[in-house]
C-alpha cells in the first residue's frame, strides 16, 4: 500500500489513524492523501490543537458553532483522539459535500469555507472591512495578491505553499528524511 502524505508523522498510533483516514476517505469518495494534507495544514495531526483566537478545535479545526451543529460541545470533544474525531467530526462535517470534492483543494475549501466549493478562483470570500477577512488577512497579504479581498485563489495558494514548505522541512530533518519516499510530491488533484 502506498504511503500517504505525512504518514511518517502519525507516530502516536499510525496504523489505527491511517486505517481510519482510509475508511473515512472511502465513505467521502475522496483520496485519503487529500484528507491527510488537509489535516496536516489544519492541525499538524494534533487532535487537541486549539486556535486561541477562534476556539477552533481538533484535526480540522471545528469552530464551537460547527461542533454544536454536529451535536457536541467543546468540552465533550476535548481529549478525544484522532480516530474518534475522524469518525464523529470529520466524516459528518464533510459528508454533505460528497461528489463536490474533486481534489485536495476542494477538501480544504470544504473545511475552510464550504460555500466556496465549485466557485472560480476569483470568487470573493470576504472583503477587507469584514470580520472573515480580518481573521484570515494573512491569506491575502502573505499568500495572495494583497488586494483587500480574500479570494478562493488566496486560500489555494496558502494551502499549496503550506504543503510544499512542510515537505521541504521534513526532508531536511534527519528523523523524517529517511521515511519520506524519494522524489515524493503530494497529489493535489
């Protein structure tokens, strides 16, 4: 079986976690490597990752309002391991978008802002004066075109650069370099 992106980093419970990623991906009709890439960008596989400014939590950084929509509170999901989150948070959150996620970018957009699925790269998510822009300003000012608009292309550029940078860093790190397949490149499509 082919190694998945960042599988070398899932050292806490690699077999169980990777198996669950494959199972959930099959149910979502997406490639498991796409889900691995998104989880890496959102949480670095830390099931307890918390965004201090938004209180987003877990593998795909669910907002408290998202957790409530899924039937949970932040207190109920804290301490839950990755396999549990894949089954109880990631799968139900992404399930409505089955058939609309045709590449890694689509999976990331479904997590970041599902309204963007199927939209053009120029689709405006938020303008400079809006709260959604201010919370994600770096996507426009560092990774995007710094035009005061958060667009789909800005999000895609951030996602690709985050993955590319991570792979380069891991290839330089002795504890991971030998575990990364030679000429490894992630599959974004």
